[in-house]
C-alpha cells in the first residue's frame, strides 16, 4: 500500500512541473512524436513500471533514428492520400518512399500534394512492373536505420509500427513480420483468405525454415543493411517478393519475430489486386527459393 501511495506521489509531483499533452484532453493538440519522447517514456515507467511499459511497447527511440517506409502504389487513387497521412501521424521520424508503379487511375495526381514535403520521396515507374520491382527501386534510395513495407490500400494500420519496432531496437530480432492471424484484435477475413494464407505459410515454413503464421503479410521490417545485403539477389517483380524476401533472410540465419497487427480486409470491387494466379506463383516461389535454394 505504501508503494502504491509513493508511486501516486511521484505522478502528482511531476504533473505539477511538466505539461503532459495527454492530460489536455485535446488529441488534435498533441504532437504525435511525444509518445516516443524521453519525457513520456520516463513518466510511464514511473507510473506503470518497466514491465508494463514493455508489454505496451512504450520505449524511447535511439537518437537520430529514422524509419524508411516503402509504399508501392498501383491504381490506389482513393486511398493513397489517407495512407500517407496515417504514416505522418504515427509520430515516428520517417522517410516515406512512394513508388508510383505505372498507375493510370489518377494516383499520380493525388500524390502531387506531397511532392514538396521533405519527409516524402516520390518515384515513378513509367509502366507497371509489380510490387517486387517497386520495392527494389525504393530500397536503393532508403536512408533510414530500419525499412518497412506499407501497402497503399488502407488494409494495414501504421500505428502498429510501434509494436513491430520494439524487438528490433531491443536487439531481440533481426526481422519482424506483422501477423494478421492468431490474435483477436482484427477484422475476421473470409475463410478462404485465411485458409490459403495459412497453407502458403505452412508450406513456406517447411521449405524455408522459420515457422511463420503469415508469410504473405505486407508488414515486413528489418534493418536497412539486411535489405541492402539481399538487394542484388532479389528477382521477383510481383507478389512473389513476399516469399523471396523470407527465403533470402532465412539463408542469412537472421532471427525472425512475429508481432500481431490490425488488418482490415478489402474486396476485389474495392480494388484488391492479388488473385489466385498469385497464389499459384507463390507455390512456385516456395519451390524455387525454398527447396531449390535459387
């Protein structure tokens, strides 16, 4: 009881000497970067304790840290602006690398409002070459300490970067995948979507090594040097890049970790592009990069 009172006294004393944005009740007035500041982390550790802060992914960022976010874009006119705004609202210091992969639906026009922002780098392929090709183009210009891939379709929430970064910055993992399955804080996907992804993940685990629950997830995060190390070997232009990245990192004996992420499934009439042909192609990639070790 005395310990609880002592803790309360600490919070009370600090609140008299520091202005806490969280206590203002006006979220719009809070600088998102505050949630990663030394001041906020220190206050939370005193209030909640280090174990609770670890469980809640409350931690400070290294000095001068930067996250490079690769955003491949192909005909995502209706969502790309909101995705880029969501990225900026995370409060993370980041370099946003947008690769317009030959869009013809007005995505290029939608991106023009970001062309003068120092945080955003806009690149373009004259013709559609595929997600894998866009990722390779972006890796070449990435400057951040860590790289992560972000789809432009609003299915994934950049707010989950905080949870994914934690094991990397703590030195507990080399590669972090955001898994859409195996936890309850998610929209339930159609049974066939989960079944196909589950089968591909199981098969990839058998052929490649790491036991992953969601090998096809968009959210793949690793240090920039680990992306650059495999860049000359990357070949896949389309969605096969998901399998190829996994296989090439596994051959380097990197430590894989999965973290739960939120996911909002969209339908084909909403612009979803991956189809059954890509599922067949993924089987070929598992055989080629897993069993044959190409």
